[in-house]
C-alpha cells in the first residue's frame, strides 16, 4: 500500500487503509469550506466515506455516480480531485465567481458530474433511467445514487423506487446517508423515518443496513450487490454522523448551514488530525 499526499501522485490504496484517505479528504473539504467561508459542512462530512467506497473504489470508467444530495458538493469535488477528474487548480476556485465548482454540482463541466443536483428528489429518477438504458443496451454497468435520508421524504423518490422494482433494475445501487438530521430538525420529527429497512424491503429492494463510516464493510457490501443478478434493485441504508470527524459539529443541525470562524477551522483540523492520523 502507498499513501501519497499533496503535491504527489494520486493515492494508491488497499481497502484496509482507507481510513487514512478519509482523514485526508476531510482536511481537504474543511480547507475548501474555510477558504469559501461557506456552509453545508456537516452534510459533506457525513457522506464522505460513502463516496470513498462507491465513487473512488467501485465506480468504473463508464459507470455513473450521482450525488443526489447536491448540497454536499465539496465532498464530491474532493473525491473527483483525488481520482484526477478535477485538477488542483480547479479545486482552488470552489465557490468563486466563474467557477465550474459551485455550491451545488453543475452539469457539462466535469466528466464525473453528468447532471445538476441539489433540488432533492431527482437523483433516483435519473439513476433509474440510466439503469433502464443500460439494460436495453445489455451492458454490465452499474449506477450509484447517493441520497440523503431527508430526501426519502420526496414523492419522486418513491415513484422512481417503484419503477426500479417493476423493471428489475438490479444494476441500480442506492446509498442513503442516514444521519438523522435534515434542514429543520431530526428526520423522525418531520415526516418520520422513511429511510427504513422494512419500507424499502416491502417495495422489493434488496436492503442492507450498515455503518456508513466503515469503509471496508461498505466496499464489501457493494461488491456483494454487484455479484447478485437477482432482478432486485439494491439499497444500502448507511447510518452516519452529521459532521463526522469534527467533535463540535457531530450530530448538530446548525452545521448544515454555518461557515467556520478561523478558530473553529483550526479546531476542526486538529480534531481530524487526532482522529485519523495520530
């Protein structure tokens, strides 16, 4: 295994060492938000490990990864930078005038971002359409859709889910970032928990519930899904922590919105270094 950091070649890893990459990308995300003086930090940190497993480890060249919860764009940009689809120079333009890396992903600028996302409830419908096309073309490509748990409140999510089941789209892998918080409170207090194992199983999905920060296990779970040609679309309900890795952000709804003050940024960097590298 070889780990290389800034100003070196891209990272080569075995699954057992992805924890170091998780820490590295957390530092990158925090730096991006600090320079931009912008929010949406907590939601980016909650889904970063899911992206490492699905986008960095599993997605093949012609496959599509959709970040349906587009407000976590910085995590997506950091991962695409790690695999060479966004340059270091482009990362420095995050949130600036004229950038191709705005607060929510924009289409037709970056290879790994084929659709605009951020208005919740659209990622799964788009993903099912791609999977249907791949079935018609008779190829073996998978589509990965990363959603928020609050997004499972959206009616379009359930319409697309029914479609995926009826068309036997077993080339669809949905990953739900279940951090328990959405824009105005906890998910169980707003419309109830709709990122629920029994609900998705009752529709006809194959479902696995797992720790959304156990990257090794996520990688194995996705691999198992890809080896099952059983006509069932797949969903991983990943239990995560909003603000994961930064003690004062964890499980705090306000870090869906707030930017960091300089001293808070330093505390965040210290937390990540202590948890992931020391």
